[in-house]
């Protein structure tokens, strides 16, 4: 049985980076490649982005940073979650740049010997970063360590909603904290925007933008080129009578004599169970609705209105007729979660000459 195929178009990825880089004007365009490059494969994605001209990368964890260092020996690699304890020495040994988020992380970085680091500020998201009330103390107590700060950054909570008042509020809070950081760290560049912030306008871009989802073809970068295609072969087709049910829980009942095609992917492959009877796949350019529950390794599709499809047919789950965000919306989630949930069982094909 052939596996479902996940195709990643590295040329489209590179074009998305160039488009965002052109849009960000004088700001440098960094790339977020955390979570295995949003599930698409760290090595091919990072190689293609480096080939396009990207020199700064953001991962979430130390382990991701060490993996990326082995792929791109000369890239600037930032660890968004920062470091703690012995991790600080490991980050230093791999020339990784931790985003220090709290006084204890700054202290651990100093204890490991310090060096180039980033300082993350909490401008109102209440997730990561030094809070304004702690800033003066950490700048005073750790002035020597933070003199090596090369980047002062923060993250927007509502950048995908341009009219949301929190965008301007966070920008004002960031601006208010910048001078005190720069008094200690004169070299530090500033960064506030991910993909959404990059699109908000020049005043959000500062020296560096940190784009993730837009590179991978997802909203809020509506002009992104699609990067991901997901297709699956049909495993089996059966004919059932009106009144027969399909799948776990017998949750779908045929209203007419029906043909049901079974596909070899399920929720273990990131096809969320919430998609049961709630979305469609595409056959020969036309929709075919899911019939019944998504199971772990399989899903079932009503192909009654596709009389020509047979057991050698190939079905499009994500592709030219069906974007990742549209599928995500049917699952009640976002493109980011669809991508990072795709799992490890697909046959992965990488298209494009920029792979290194
Ligand atoms: C994930 C992340 C990014 C990239 O966000 P996108 O919305 O995917 O562009 C940038 N900065 C931080 C701090 C992040 O956590």
C-alpha cells in the first residue's frame, strides 16, 4: 500500500521569504523554524531559507538549536524559550543565542560564562519575557551580562487582528522599555514582529522581523504561496445501501445507496478527529465529503458523486483546491496547528533546487 505523500515546495518557501523580506524594507527578515520548521522538516527548510538569504533563525528549545547548528554552521540561532542550568553551557558551546526571559535565566547565562544573548520583554502578552516591573533591577544587577545583549525583543498577542487595540498598546509598552535596555546594551537591535506584526506596518518592524507561518504559506500572510501539498491513495472502495452506517460509533448513515472510499491517514497523521463528517477532500478537482469519524490511521469519504474514481485513485487533502487554513478552520483550529500536527508517517517529498 502506498503511503500518503506530503510535498513541501522549497522554491515557494524561498519565494515567501523573499516576499516578506521585500515587504519589511530595511528590517532584517529572520525565520522561525521551531517545531521542526512547523512540521515541514528542519534540515530542508533551513537549507532553503539560508539559500534564499536568511541569516537569523528562531527555534523554541535548546535541542532544536543544537540540531539547527549542525545544519547551518554560520547562522545566528536564537532560542526563544531561553536556557536554564546546564543548558546555558550547552547553548554557549554551540554558539546559540538564548532569548533570556527572566532574571533566573540571565543569572544562569552569566554563570555559564555569558556572551551574545537576547533579552525578551513582556509587553503585555504575559507569557514570556521580563516584566516591566523587574526590568530596572535585572538591568542593574546583570549589567555586565546584558552588555552582550544583541537583540531586545517582544511578541504581539493580537497581530493577526490589525484593528485590535492591544497591538498599539504592546508597541507603546515595548517603546517605553527600549531606552533603559539600550542604556545597558547599546548594541542591541530591536524586534517586535512575527508574520502578523510584519504586516501591521513599518512602525512594528524595527530592526528585525521573525517570520514563521507566512513562510510556510499560512495566514495571516494572505499573499503567501502555498508550500504544502498532501495527497493520499485510496485503499479500498465499498458500496453500501441506504441506511447503512460508516465508521466508529456508526455516526454517519447513508441517506442513499453510497460508495465509500477509505484513505490511509487519520488523526495520528494530524487529520484531527474534529474533522469527522465536517470537511471534504478533493477528487478530480471536486469535493468529496468525509463520511463518519476520522480514526487513528484511516478516514472514510463519500465518493457517490464521483462515479469514475476507483481504487487506484489519488485524493487531495491539502493542495491547489484546498488550503491548509481552510482545512484548519473546519477542524476549529489554525494553520499552525494543522502543520505541526502532521506527524511522521508521510512519505515526504521536497520540491525545488534550493535544498542543501
Ligand atoms: C513562533 C514565533 C514567531 C513566529 O511567528 P509566526 O506567527 O509564525 O510568524 C516569532 N516570534 C516568536 C517569539 C514566536 O514564538
